[in-house]
């Protein structure tokens, strides 16, 4: 026989509508035309048109739809405790009586709807609108009508249960299997509980089990940030403040051992994260020290520490796409690839376009992009595709605007692709450098490489270099003719460990010596050094020629210098020393985070 639920309609269906994020972190507005979607009820066993409802069975059937938006999930709460989730707009929810004790309770349903903005958060189901509905439920004669209830009084956890009968009884209170007290009352204050979550059991004389309650952990960490490259680890206000002596955050990551932040200010809700953690995947753990006796935890190796939660992992920085390769299209957008190509807006914080070429009949495991590269002006890209190494040539402003070039008649395994602003693609196969015109689809010339492993071409393909560890050989190219115009090495200095053609001026290149730290600007037409200054770092990571900035790294610091004269513009503590790019007002790490250059 089913128990009866008396359900009283408490208020209208739509309680609130908000753009939300489950980690409650700062976000940018992604769509100024965002409209709150309409929720339609196809089926719901909890009637909305009656003041009083009797639910005669334990299963609630539901079916919600929403205009133009997907429903991510439906969550159910009893007395504000999470009791279940269905990852769909329709399904069933079991009203398990085991966790509901006799009396009045509150049932809440949350309908989470996606935003369809195209952002990373939307793709992960973390952004959209939240609709809520609440009912008051009266429960009669459940199997656990004597179950223990909890409340908070003056910052302490209070346990309450129903009296056995009119006789006097002594109750023993156990937490997680350890006895923590006795009382003849029907109420007990656990002054040692700080919010970790615990299982409580109440026993009568002769160890007869009488009641129980499971208290879930209630405090979660979250990463937040402001607009000035300041990042924080935060938590909600602590309910059991009177029981807490101090708050401790332990963090660990790739840059070193554990780092501890602590305070005795129990009303504090967060700590600033040290700046040198930018770009790292850090692990954070919240610990609380009880102010009063806590027998269970005093029996452990660390007697006064209450581990409130498992380690939670965050990447420190503003969210952005993780990448193995990415390049600036313009000051606002970057081009990159994962399993697909994408164009990402830094200002909007969202994917503007994604695309994957996947022709019918392509064998599984061979439909991948290989070594995509963007032209210096950011307008076009090339990439090999699949196991047969077909060449794709396309536009970065419209990823579906491309053509596929079959090169199987003259190469079988080309690598190291580059594309110039005027449609000349270069690649290497078996120590031969090919110059290929993607518009006319013909080989323009070839060049045999006798020594070297690194190369690049200028914006108009008039120059290219081939480098080894101790030398840079510079060549000119014109009408199929290749001329070696300069070799930089120990016997003919200067020696350069870094060489790069300018993307804003096809007649300029820059070069750097890692030993004496000299940074030179070179005019290619006459090979004159037109400017020289020191860049006193360990490595150069990227150069933004359009905004005249150099990104370098030294001693756990990312440094941005002025390309005109080498003046330091910004310096950020960080252990990240590779796979970083500059784009407009941002510094992006391949780890999937960025900083703002304010």
C-alpha cells in the first residue's frame, strides 16, 4: 500500500529565470539578444491547477519541452537536499520514502535549459536558464517516522528526533560509527561538526538502533576572478561557524609542493590565488579545524583537521580553448584545431565557428587534420587531412570555404606545412622542400635540404630559412630561382638561436641570440640590422608583430616586451614556459586559460 502525500500548491510555476553557472564563477555576457525561453508542460503528475494534491503512488512522471532551447536536466530536491537528477526533459522520479520522515516537507523541481549561445559553458551544459517549482508535502506513517532531523542553531549542528514514548530513555549518539555523546533529551548539539558531512545513528539502551540521519557535505570550492587578472578560491558562507577554529586551503600543482593558505577569520569566504599559478592545473582542498572536541577526528593521524572535501581541480586563468596549435587571425579571434577546426572570439568568450571535414567513406581513425598552419596575414590556412595526406586550403573567416587538393601523384607523406599570403604552400618530404601553388595546383619548384630540421617562409614567400641548432641559412626565392643570400653561424656571426619573419612587413625578420641576449631587426632586401636591443630571458615564445610585442619567459615569469625597443610592458609570475601566444589584449596558454593585457 502506498503512502499518501498531501501536496499543497505554494506558488506559480516560474519562480525565477537567470543565466547561471554551476560553479558560480564570473562570466561574460555572450549574447545581448538572449531571450528567456518558454517552458511547456506536456505531462506532470504533480497538478498545477489544484490547491490540494494527493499523490497516491511513489513515481512522478514528467515531460517538459522548451521553445528553441534544449532541456539539459531535471533535478529534484526534498527540503533543499538534492535527491535525484534526470538528464532529459522527460522521465520518472521515484519518491523513495526511506529518506522522508513524517511531517511537512518541501519538494522542488529545477528545470535547467541550455542557452544555445555557442559558448564553451553552453556546450558543457553549464549555462542557460533555470526554472523552479515548489510544493509543500505532508507525509504520514512512513517507515522512518522517528528519523532524526537536523537544523543549525547559533552556528552549531543540532540533531532532533521523536521521543520513543512517555518513559525516560537515554540515547547514545554515534557519528560515522564512533560514539560522541549521550543524552536523555530528544536533541543533541554536535559542537565538533564543521560541515564535512557525516552519518549519525541514535541508539536506545542495550544498543537498540532507534534513529539515523545522513548529513551531506555542504561546502564546495569554486574558482572566481575579476577583470584585473586576479583569481580567487572561494566557498559559500560557513553554516557551522561557531564550531570552526580556522580555515585552511592546501593547493598543489606542477610548479612545486603544497602551498597553504590559512586564516582564523571564519567569516572569510575566499583567498586570492598566488599569481605564479597562472596556466597551471592546480588542486585545491579546503580543511577546517574544529574549535571543540571531535572524538572521531581526534582518533586520526591528524587529530584536529577535518577534511571538508576531496581535492578540486582548476586551471588558473580566464577560460579559453586548450590548444596544441593556435594562431591569431586578428586582435579578437584565434584559429586553432583539436579534432576539428575552430575560430574563437576572445572578446566574446565563445566559439564563433567550428568545422570538421569528414567525407563519406573515410575510414575510422583517419579523418583527422594534420599540422594545420595559418598564413601570416591570418586570412587562410592549409592542412593535410587523413592518412592519404590530401591538402586542404581554406579561409579562416569561413571554415566551410575550402578546397581539397590531391597531391598523391607526387608526394606520399609530406610534413611541415606553411602557407604564404599569396597562396604558396611549402612542405617537406624526404629532405626535399616543395613550393606548391594552391590556386593553380602545380609544383613551382623544389629544393634539396642537405642539413637542417627547422624552416619557415616569409609572408609573400620571397624568402625562407633553414636552421640547425647552431646556424641559420637564409634564402631568397623568385620565379622558381632559389639563392642562398646569408648564412648565420659561428664562423660568420652573428649567431641566432631564434629567427622569425615578420607577419606585418614581408621585408623584415627578427632574430635573437640566446647567449648574449641580443635581439635584432633585419631588413631582408639588404640584410641590414635596423634595430638591436637586449631581451634578457631564457626563451622567446611568440611575437605579435601587429601590436609590436614580444612574449618571453625567464625564472617563472612570462614577460611581454615592446618590439620597438625591448621595454618591459607586462610581467606575470607563471611556471608556464611553452605553447603560449599573444593576441590583441590577451596572452593565451595552450592549457586552456588566458590573461588580459590591460
